[in-house]
C-alpha cells in the first residue's frame, strides 16, 4: 500500500474575472523545476469565462474552489490557506507569472536559514502583452530593508513564500483593512520573525489598465489605510531613530495627498 505524498509547497491563487491571464499564471506553476507542489485556486464568483477556463484544467495537483458569490480576494485566500497541505505557502496573483525556478530558489533559501520565516523576491513589471516594462530592483541589504519596510511596503505580495506554521501566530485575514490587508499581514510577520527579499527576479508582476483604473478610484481609501498603517508601525515599536525621518516624511506626504483629494 502506497501512502499519498503530501505536497511540500502549497501555491495559493485567488481569481476574479481573470479570463485574460489565468492560464499563463497556471502554466508558470506547472513549469516549475520543483515538482512537489499543489496549486489551490479560488474562483471568487467570476462573471466572465474564468470558471469555464478552469474547468478544462484537469491536473490532480491543481484544486479549484468555485465561490458562487464574490467574497473578496483576502477572504478567498484565507480559505485556501486553511485547506492547504504544504509546510510552505507561496502566493501568486492570477494575472502574474512565476519564473521556472521560483519555488526551488525560495525553498532553498528558507532551508539554508532555519530562522527565516518569509522570503520575497525582486520582480519585473510586464504589460498586457507580456512585454517587460521595468526591472524593479530593490537593492537593499537586510539592515536597510529593516529601516524601510515598516514605513513603506517594498514587497510584491505575489512573490512571497512563507512557512505555514507562521499562521499559528499571525492570521492572514484582518477586518482592519480593506485594501492593505497584505501589507498588514507582512508587517505582523516582520514584527515577530525574520524575513528578507532575495536579490533575484523570480516573478513577473502584471500592470494593466483595469488595475490602474481601480487604484485611481480607491485613492482616498488607500491613503487613509496608509496613514493608519504608519501609526500601527509606530505604536508597535517599528519606528526607531534610523527610520524616524522617513516615517514623518511618508506620514505627511500621505496626509497632504488625502487633503488634496478630499477638497476636490
């Protein structure tokens, strides 16, 4: 009798009306050099042809959960985290693409340093036609990263991998934030554990028109949450002498933006 082998890495992906790019995201996981993974996809009440596209994906390692109604990306991911089987969790957005060695590279990094609980990577911006727009190079050593991160999010959430046991201390979903849940999750991990950005390009992050127009419509709410997160970092001791100036610069910058938009 053969016991079924559990996956080492669970890749979680939430999708809403992602018919344009979902297959490219899935293909990038199928092509990984590291093979012991599962891919969990939450179809979050899509109204386009996403469900029909996913129904054609017939691979045992890929599990698809269809929600009848849209519950929101963060709640959908939270559901996937609860049913995941891997000891490591990797996140990939449904319109992004992972490099072929992403999972192996990140896993190696975490095995090499047992204290490391979360890793992210550099990323390349791509457009609707998969053309590279920009190589986003965050050349920060660990000390500089510790200074900047409590004040400004410099991690692409679609590039992270973390140990599942982190979730015992830090829950992913929070009712405190609608648009900044991911950054808040990362900050709470940062408060307790060691995290780092690997100096390698492991993700292609897609920037497209729908994304830009959505961000534009939510500007006031996003700025409000930025200010709230800055206050949280200060309250929890993440603002020190080394990043105090950066903290106030970012705080007043967001405050000015808020009043300009509010007065329009």
